[in-house]
C-alpha cells in the first residue's frame, strides 16, 4: 500500500509564508512595469513640449517633474528620457505660471518647482537646475513673517497655510543638504526656525493629523478644518531632509506619527487612501494630493523602514491598477478604490507616484 503522509499545519503555514514572500518579490518588477506604463500615458496624453508643461498646468507640472525624476532614479533606462523632458521644460516653461521665471503670486507654487528642480539636479548634476531652485527660494523668502508667524501662502497675504509653510521648510532643508559653508548655515537656520514655529502652531492636532491652515483672526485651526493628504505628505519629506542635515530623533518620530495617523484615519475600510471630503472629483488640483503623500511616504520608508508602509503602498497600488484604471487607454482616475472615472493629468501623475512607491518598497 502506498505510504500516505500529511504535513503538519505549522509546516504548511511556513511553506505558504514562503510562497507569499516569493510572490511578493516577483511582483516588484510588475510594479515598475506598471509605473512605466502609467508614466508613458502621462507623457503621451498630457505633456506639451512646446510649453514644457503637462496639460498646461503650472504647480501640478512641478509635481510631474518630480515624478519623472523619481521614475528615472528607480530605472536607469528611463534616465535619458527624463533628461530630455527636464531640458525641454527648463527651456520652454518659465514665465507660464503668471510671473517671471518660476515665480508667481503663490509661494506654494514656487515650492513645488524648487523641489522639482532639486530632484532634476540630483539626477543630472546640472548646476543650472540647482541654481533655479536657489533662485526660487530667494523669492519664497519674501513671504516670511506672516500673520500668526511662519510663512505666507501668497504674496497678497490672504492665507497662512500648512502647505505654504511645509514647502518653505522642505525647500530650505533640501537646499541645506546640498550646500556648504554660509549657504548651508543660512538654509538650515531658515528650516529650523520654520519647524520650531510649525510644530507649535497648532496645525498638527492631537491625533498627529496636519490641518490645512490657520484662521488669521484667531491664529488657531478652525473646527472642521480640512486635512488634505498632501498636508500630511510634504511634512514627511521636510522632516527627513531636516534630519539628514541636522540629526534629531524627534524629526523622524514626528514623521512616523503623522504617517501612521494617515494609515489609521484617512483610509477606507480596506486600507485605501481617501482624500478629505471624499472624492472631490473632478478636481485637477485635489487629484494631485494623494500622489504627494505616497511619494513622501516611500521616502520615510527608506529613511526608517516600517512594514506598515510597505503593506499600505502595495495595497493601494494593487487597488488603483485593478479598480481605477481604464485598460484600453491606460488612464487612471483619482479614486484608487475605483471605479475608473474623472481621469486628469494630476490623477495620472499621482498614480505614477503610488505605483513607483510600491516598487521601491517591494
């Protein structure tokens, strides 16, 4: 009679775990393939070489520039394509945002472009890109000393927002990382002063969620203030950069607290990231916000690994690919739970960042 054997449950469980780990490792290349596919669609459908912008949008194109740089950093085969886009945008886009060069009336717009050109500089070592970022920052400095402290959102001085302050902090810290001597000292002092104000401003609540802005009359956060995902994202990158140039354990701890707060309070029942107020679609600005968060979350994962971030990024990348993508066109909508609808340049760009983050995390 043939010998029949049964495997203990513990061994079966161990084998299953091994299979899942193997499957997860093979999925890494799939995430990259998907990110490259989404990037190709982003550029084919929305990039206008004659203006150097994606869908002729301004601050959103600064974010697209960063996404293109991130793709090239993850896949060296894409570097030459990215460098061509950088050169075209650098030549053709200045002055199209309502002001001279890379500036306009909105300091946060300027911050996105400054970070984009820093990313392009990191990839290419082109000093012209770094000089552009430094020049943008010089203009951003004119928004200091806002009502309630910190940094103005705009030149008409109409608002004191989290995003304006976070971008000012992030650009200063990123510039400090890449300079030396008096320049480094100046940027670092700006970053430290900004963070010391921000952490005490009341913009971060007791649950470690960042609110959108302060009431200029009370210098407090209004009840029901929006808590957009990009408010949670930019501060992560800013604190990582600040820790790189001036190490302090509290920076990454605060970043971790904010990240985990998002994973707890800003997701649906399946753990898929949702924007404040629900869909907010169609909105070509709001559809950029989630991309900003996941882009900075993967940076935090690289600085301070956490399996919760890996699971979150993979789950969101899987969901948007399966549920929010039109297979016939490759276009991806802003609601990563699905269904596919309301695609725009920013939702496509955000999807690129999520897919790429899942690849880097895997």
